[in-house]
C-alpha cells in the first residue's frame, strides 16, 4: 500500500497544526499536487505551507498568474495554478521540466495537465468539503 495520511480541517485556525503534520509527511518530496473543487482551500493551504517553510513573501500576488515564486531561507518555492492551461504544450512553454527538476518545492493547483509530465516522486493531496469541514488525504507516489 502507498503511504498516505488523512486529516480533517474544521476551520482556518487548524491550518497551523495541519501544515506541520503535512510538512512532516511531505518530508523530502518536492512535488505536491493539490486536487480539490473550486474554493476548497488549495491556495489557502499552500500559502500556509509556504509560511511554514519560512517564506517571507507577502503573498500579494496578482489575481491571475500561473506561477508564483516564493523565496524561503533555504530554497525557492514554486506555486502553480494551472486552472487556465489547456494543453501540455502550454506547460512546456512555461519550462515546466526545469521547474520539476529544480529540486525546489513545486506546489500545483489544478494539476491534471502536469501529471503526465512528472516522472519524479510526488505527493497527491485531495481535499473534499462537506458542510464546511475539509477532509484531506495525502498519498505518496
Ligand atoms: N480550512 C478552511 N476552513 C474554512 N474556510 C477556508 C478553509 N480553507 C479555505 N477557506 C476559505 O475558502 C475560500 C476559498 O479558498 P481558496 O481560495 O484557498 O480555495 P481554492 O481551492 O484555491 O480555490 P480555486 O479553485 O478558485 O483556486 C476562502 O475564502 C478561504 O478563506
Ligand atoms: Mg486557488
């Protein structure tokens, strides 16, 4: 069985402890794919993870941008939102392989397109929302 982790998030205050647990699980993996419906809290969670990783960016990114780059004390963090991408070619135009092989954290929202391009180890995180409670499952691949 693949290693996995299940967490429940009742409110944004709980993101403090949830991100600690999640970062322990992520460990040395650098590519993390976030699968969840619109508004489930992908961006919120990724921003908390970036903060925990020591990014001192103010996160005031434009509303629409495919790649956000954060600077941590030890490494860069790439936060991708692939929602508006339609083809794999667009991914290659972004230079996706270089990002994936950089050894820096790569966090993906709407990762369906990038899946086929990844040959490194990665983690999939699924978030389900039921009555404002978030159920999160992380699995290592
Ligand atoms: N754990 C949580 N508990 C309660 N509210 C949350 C939680 N996580 C996020 N939210 C709220 O849900 C809303 C949407 O969050 P967010 O933008 O992170 O979702 P998203 O999955 O990135 O959406 P999109 O698919 O549009 O990118 C925000 O108003 C945020 O404050
Ligand atoms: Mg988002």
